[in-house]
């Protein structure tokens, strides 16, 4: 993003503009080498997707309500993994914990792949993840999905309730990650159209 912010708006340089880079980083970091409001020309969004709340196969919970009881019984000692500090995965879990007035131990990883590896191995108990990365592990039985973070159920996982459906204490819970395409600020209209 910082390189793109300094690039010429000639139509040859683009970036995947995602929720972390454009929405989360400005809220989490004191200084950024770009301003998401003025440094880029936006061409549009190409993906918006909910996250799925998955647990290790041996975690004794099958619903959001059971998970809340599990978390509260452990008084801040239960663990959850994320794809890294400030990632949508991390902040989705923090929003859930805030909604139930509870704490957990956050175990941040350098990416979702490493977090899933340790979740499958049982080193952590749960995490939010995108569907594409967890499907093989759901099929194998290594993980169990208990909720989806969107406002509606997933069309591909229609039997999985939303977090809000899972427990009344989380009414209104809604989290999405998204990605779009950005270019340097000042991209000429003819280049944008092309």
C-alpha cells in the first residue's frame, strides 16, 4: 500500500485493497505511510465474505451458547488462534468476547495457515477463519464449525447458524472481511474505465 501510494497513476500499478489495509490498520496504528481516504483510487470490491467460527474436534462445545459457557468457566485461560494481530480473524473474536464480557488468551500467528495447523493439532481451541481454508478440515473431522459471522447463514453452509442466532447475548454480531482493487490516487477516468 505504501508503494502504491507513491506510484504514478498510469494504470499499470494496482493492489488488492483489503479490510485490514484500509479499515483496520488506520484504527490500530499511530502512523501509516498512506491515507486510505486520499492515497488511492478505488476501482471496486470483488469479495466480501463472512468468517466461520471453528473449534478443535475435541473441544466440548457444539453451539455458540456452549462456547460462551466454556469460555466463562475457564476465566480467561481458554485460547484462540488468529491470522495475526489486527487481522479480521483477531478482531472478530475480540468483538465476540466484548459482547459476552469475557477474556481469552489470544495466540496470534503469521497467517491463517499457521494458526489452522496449531488449531488442528490442539494447541489452541478455536478461531475465526475463511471458509476456503477450513473445508478440508471440516470434511476430515479435525475441526467443527459452530457459527458464521455474517448477518445471514452461508448459502454453502446453510445448516451453520450465525453467531447472533447462536446466542441472544450476541444480537447484532456481524463481521466480514473484504477485498477490492485499488490504484494510485489521481487515476484518470479513461484509465479507470479501461
